[in-house]
């Protein structure tokens, strides 16, 4: 059998050093899988270790749309007050919600 690969020789000490480096920097598959599949556990552990960062992140999202949220609340409160005022003060003619003039009937086409 003839090999097409080029062969070289290196000292045994260099080969041992290369094997140690390979073991040190090789990603171990089970450990990698565990990191990928326990995201919630890692996030919870990080949050427990850094409560000040959690608080800052929560505040950021609470305050993100605070102006729009408050404007909507003010508008709803204003509409509620107007509805309550309208219910407390009925129209002077005594007709609540009814049209004063009856609808005009148009003649049927011939």
C-alpha cells in the first residue's frame, strides 16, 4: 500500500504538548449540549447573582412606553368623567338618545 500523505517526524515531547493543548481546547460535546439546553437555568442563576442588573432591566421596560401608557389612562379617565356628567345631566328636552326629528321617508321607485 502506498500512502499519498506526506509524513514528517517530530519529537515525542512536542507531540505530547500538542495532545495536551488539543485536550485543553477541545469542546466537550455533552457540556456544550447542556449549555444550550438549560438556558432558563443559566438566566435564573445570572439574575440571582446580579439583582441590581435585573432591577435596571425591569425599570427600562417599565419606563419604555410610560408616556403613551399615561396618556391612554388620562384619556380613559376623561371619557369616564364625561360619560358620568352626561348621565347626571340629561338633555333639557327629556329625550335621551332619541332623534328629535323622525327620519324622512323617501317614496319607493316606480
